[in-house]
C-alpha cells in the first residue's frame, strides 16, 4: 500500500525525536548540566518548573542560565528531587539522584 505525500500531515513527516529537549533525564546534584533543542523555535523561551506537589521555590534548589539557545542548570539542593524543563510547548522531566 502506498500513501501519497500530499495526503500526509506535516507532523507525520517529522521524526519523534525532533521535538525533544536534548540532555540527561537523571542528573547528579551540584554538577552543571546543559540542555538544548534541535532547532530554534521563534518565540519559544526556556523556563523551569517544579512538580505541583513541591512547596519550594525554584531558586532555593536550582541555578539556571540561558546561554544562547541552550540552558545550563545546576541542582543546588542536597537531597534528590525533580524539576521540569520547558522550551516553548516542549517539556522534559529531570530527576536528581541523591548526593549520598
């Protein structure tokens, strides 16, 4: 069976990994980690959130800085945890392993 290219949606032609944030999903605390996106999306910005169940401010446990089209993050908390990296509408959940 053949499908004409004209009959496909554009999204069908884009591989799944194109819409991913590149970088580790499990990180160690106190070490800097770099995240990037395969291409720059007009109007998209990097931002970070904590899971809704957490009662901490991001600045209490995480240092982050946008460098060009990349995001550098360092988990400064001494305990394990999670945070979510967002680039535009794309997100990636990061798990921080325990320091001990």
